[in-house]
């Protein structure tokens, strides 16, 4: 293997080839420099044990991004207001209030009730794909599933869901380490349009509430009934968060899994011979090509990680994609093994900020992949697959397929 040179590695301006295939770089970082100071004063952390400890420690590491995002977005910008108000970039008490309301609506019983509707939506998409000469696994399938499910969760009318994906891509794209002026403008415009739409939707729902047992928007509006309510700003921005968080990562999970199975025919044959391995397949896809490659924390006091002294107020880039291939945790980490056990990946982060929708995402991935394979067991990806081209999120923009 050709040795990857990581001297002077800068996440905001990565070397050639990193966006297309970051995994050789991750291997080198893990082997040579798993705690890597960055030119802007931030620090990249790659080891599984370090990420796991940081996720669990809410005293020395903060999720709040009010300071970090100010120079990136500008304090008066729509992107700043969104990303500093959403669940993922906050500490208690806001994180506690929002998460409590969300988890009360995403109980195992509530998620189980969603399964028949999810199967129906998946089968309808498969029917539509069957009639196309060269469908796209992303546009025609993987991206359409979470939009339907999250749209159903908030009871967004079908005819109003068209702009949701583009808004989501623009807003999440603004989390990349470096942005162009156009990307920044697109992100701000998307937040403004999203908020305007949701403000009208919330007004309609206040006038005609849904069933809080099945309608997450009504649940968010009403709170938990124990004095836990969201301000209008918190409500609108966290509705955006729910739609965004449940969209791109789940799209990536479904698309990545079908691409990985295609590219590893031995594992495809194994799954087709042992359908019970579908859950293990989803978990291994989450590990091997994590839909979310990076998380962030900020140090609240001076800390020492891997022998490096890191000052209070330092932004940490938590490299999930590297941690999920850490040879200290995973045997043969570069092998795609759908029967891997144990599989202690960090694709959903960990600690108090572990992904609130992880059970739903797993169910979507499991059903989408299983029913696709049952319908089209001999599918082949055509030339022309397009990577999503992002650093923080790992997935495909297009996967043309012959069914």
C-alpha cells in the first residue's frame, strides 16, 4: 500500500483525494497522529476510545456552538440562529427540554406503529422504479424514504414536501469545514424559506391540533404537559433540525448500504443466504461508511488527550469515520463484514447526545434494504455514480442502477 502523507493535514483544506476516499487518510491519522492540532487552533480527534470518553463527558466538553459558529456564519444570520438553537448543538437546559419532548414522541411503541406505513411507502417507490429504464437509487429511492417518514411524523401535507430535501441539503451543507460565499448564501436562504413555511404550518396546527401520540409537531407545540414548552423560535428551529437530521443521514445509510453490498458480492451472497443478517448489514454499513463522518465538541476547561494538552475553549473535530475503523476496537477494520460482532461503532455518537432517532433510522435502513433486495436481487450499479462530495457527511449524490 502507498503510504499516505498526513504532514500538515488541514481539515478545512484537505489534500487531494480526501473528499473522494478519506479512509486511507484516517488509517494514517490513527497510526501516526490520532490527536492532530489544526492550523486554525482546533484539534482533530480520531481514536474510538477518545471519542467515546468525550461523548460521555458533558462537564469538560460542550456541544454549544454559540462562540464557534459566530465567525463562521455571522451572529445575525439565519444559519447562526438555526444551528445555535437546534438540539444537536446545545447543552442543558435547552437540550434537555427539546430531547424530552422528542423522545416522548419516539417511543418503541410509536415507532412500531410507523412500520406498516414505512413498508407501504417503500413498496410504492419500488413499483415506481420498476417502470424506469435507469432509475437513480438516491433520487428515486434512498432520498425519498426519509422525506416521507419525517413528513409523516410532522404531518406535513404530501403536496408541500417538494422543497424539503433542497432546504435540508443547503442547511446541512453549511456545516462543512469551509464554505464558499454561494454556499453560505444558499444556506441562509434555505433557513429563511424553511422558517416561513413552518411558521404557517405551526399556525395551522395550533388551530387544528393533531393526535400528540402520532403527530410530533403537535407534541412539540404542546410540550410534555409538565411545564416543558418550547419558545416559538426553539419550536421552528427544532422542526428544521428533525427534518434535516432524519433526512440526509438516513438517505446516506440506505444508499451506502446498497452500494456496499453491490461492491462486495461475497457479502451480498451471504445476506441473500441468511436474510436474518439484515440488521447486522445495517450496523456494518453504519460503521464502514458512517453517514456522518464528523462531530464536534468544545472544551470547557484545560484537558489532556493522548498526551496533548488542549486549552479551554478549543473546538474539537471528532472523526467518527476514523474511530469506526480503529484497529484497537475492530478486527480487520477495513473489511466489510455483515456478521461482525461485536460492532461498537459510533455512527450515532454517544452519551446524552446519542442520536434521538437511531431506532427509527435503523428501521428505515433495514426495511428499505431488505425489500429492495427482495424485489431486485440482481441489481447492478451503472457507471456514473457521483459522490456527495462532502467532508462531514458521507454518501452519494447519484447511484444510477440497472434493476
